[in-house]
C-alpha cells in the first residue's frame, strides 16, 4: 500500500470504531465524563502526532516510518 492508501485505511479504522462504540460509551460513562474523555483523547492524540512529525523531521533525508 502507498502512503495515501495507508492513511485512509487507518483513518477508516479509527472513525469506524469511534462511530460504533460512541453511543454505548456515552451511555455507560455519562455525558459529562464522556465529553471530558473525548477532549482529553483529542489532545493526547494531537500531541502524539506532533511528536511523530518532529521525530520524522529529525531523521536523515526526511525519513519515513
């Protein structure tokens, strides 16, 4: 698979899992706790992506994962 196909496959996996499990998770955890958990998850994921991009920039020749 090329880079774009890999990107879209990963994106589909994360989105599909989120869509399927979100209603039940919100029901089990409560709306406030679920909202806080989603926001925290967003920031942790965002921070991780930034760190991965910084690591890629430090590799010689632009690097690839």
